[in-house]
């Protein structure tokens, strides 16, 4: 009879542990915002330059820039490294 009580208690503890594990996994999957890596990059824009638009796509960021002289440029930035991949001049 004592062995049966130990078995019942052990199974109860195992069931509670599994419910807690499932709850933790659900919280990880559906809970709050995951911590994301923040990339800070120095673009080296001249004084007075403006970013007109920014469009992310495929791990890159396409920027449309207006320079102080009034001309426009497009720049493509790699989001993984922060490196400028291309500058397009009209």
C-alpha cells in the first residue's frame, strides 16, 4: 500500500512538471516581444542630408537620401553588418 502512495505522488509531480513545461514553452512561443539585436550604423551622411524613405527587404535597407545640394541618392545598407553595399546616383 505504501508503494502505491509513493507511485501516485510521483506521477502527480510528473504531471505537474509536464504542465509547467508546456506552459513555459507556450509563453516563449506566443508571449511578449523577443529580444532582437539592434544594429547601429554610422552612415557618414554630409551635414544637412535628409533620409526621405527607408524600405527594408531581404536583410537589406534601401534608403532614399536628399543631399544638401538638393540632389537625391539611393543607398543600400546590409542590416547584418551595417555596411553600405551600394550608392545609386541618378
